[in-house]
C-alpha cells in the first residue's frame, strides 16, 4: 500500500546543499523548493483560489489559532474540512497556533500544561494545550499539521530559550499521542532554540528522534537580524533527515530563501506578499541594487509612477503584469480600490513562487550557485 506522504530528493547542487524534491500529499504534489502563500483565515487575502492557481501556488497555509476563534473548527469540519470550506483542492498546511498565542505576551500564561489566554474577540479564557491544538487541526483536515511549540521572543535569556525548547520537545510527544489522523495528515515537528546554536542542535536531535513525515525550523524571523537567521539555518539544516521535507517557518524574502535553499531547506512561508500589497508595495528584482534583504520594494503610490505605463515587471508572467501598468495600479491604490490590493497581491505571490521555481530549475541545470550568487553572499 502506497504511503500517503512521500518525499523524494531528485537532484542536488554540486557546490551547495540545495536540492530539488517532490513532496507527495493526499491532495497533490509540492515541487520543492517552494514558497507557500499564507491564508490565515482560510483565505489568502484579496486573492481567489483560481487566482492562486494562476500564481502557480501548490500549497497554502491556514492558521489554527485564528480558525479556532472564528468560525470554529467544528463548523469547518461540518463543511467537509478546510479543502471544501475554502474551495482549495490542493495541499494545505495548518500551523499549530503557537506563534500567535505567544505573541499575546500581555494576555497569556504559559505552563507545562499549555497556554491560557484571553480571546481578543470576546475576552473568554481559552486553554490551548498540545492535545487541543492537534484536536483542532484534526478537525480542520489540512494535509500537513504542525506540532504545538513554544516560540520564544527575541531577545530572550538563554534560560528562557532553553525552557521553551525543552517544553517544545515534551509537547511534541503529547502531540503525537493526540494525533488521530496519521493516515491522511502529516505531523511535522519544530526545532526551537533561539539564536543559540548549541540549544538548536540539542532541539534538532530531540525532535528528529521522533520518526515524523517532516521537520521545521521555527522561532526565526521574530526580530533577530538576518545574519543570525542565516547562521542558525546553516548550522541546523544538516541535522534534519535528508529523506524528509524541511520547512523554514515565516521566511519569505529573496535573499533569506536563497540562502536557506543553499543550506538544504525545501519549504517557506511568509505574509509579506499580501501585507506589502495592502500598503501599496510590490516586490521587484534588480540585481544591480541588491540590498541587505536581497530585494527591492516599490511603493506604487509614489508620484514617479503616476505616468509610468510599463508593467511592474515585463518578465513576470502574472495576470497583473500582463494586463496593467504601474500608473493604473497606482491610481487604484490612491483611490483605495480593493482591486489594487488584489492585483498587487497576485504579483507579489507570483514573484516569490517564481523565485523558488527558478532556483529549482537552476539546481536541476547545475547553475544554482552561479545564477544566485548575488543572493548567497554573506550578510
């Protein structure tokens, strides 16, 4: 009998640890490396499922914490699960809610049992435990679900980080016991440890001691400088099993993804494509002006674009770039037309997915280190 989740490494870069793979799930194949758009409340903001397919999205995220608060996992299950509820027939990943809960620093109380917090919607006390997080995710029905972890802030003391990392390991064991849908939902473990390499190494050893379908590096992009993220990713990725998908959580700039791919990571997610769009910004590439993040962002509301009738990027295949000018998009944004936010989101999502597709092609062609050299320079 074929396993519902399989990961196959198809080829690897000769001069880096970058690799090309296929992650098989019950709802389709994810070709890695791949950027995954974030759809917190079972929708990628301002973008329809058909438009997402047009962006070449293969897997999207939804959020356990937010869906528990509204509309509730019971309702989603009654609707037939997330795939039917949001009309997305491709793979879905749900995060555990840990990151959102721990960002409520003045509203929650952490213990070994779990996290108690006040709902920001109605003030009701909610007790989110590893078991509850898994129960919610089992009802939501995503292809990949994440273990409940403690995401420590930056900066934090070594003791705080160690306590959070140790608790994450203990919680993973409870998540596994609570998981009732291993036949059609893959549970990924999350490596914690902050910016301390030795604590990260210990966490990686502990998390990978559980035989899971995949593994993630979490607790990055929480305020630390990008050079520390790169240091952690380069040190910890080799400790994750080669025959399982590797997911770097919350990362989505060109340079961060390129450096992570070079280290051997496969999957990425970030809210920046739609968040930037709502502020009138688009992601563009200009190799002559690569900054600290390895990317450029244009604010199309700026006056210099008012009579600019070129597309955002003439090489971009997205619906927005094929049909609309910078001038028109700027007009929509200045008029606060929802269509403007939608069109910018389509471009930004396409750009980051296209970037990971191009890295994939370069790895296959044996040209990754050369083609992406400007992104791989040390910070």
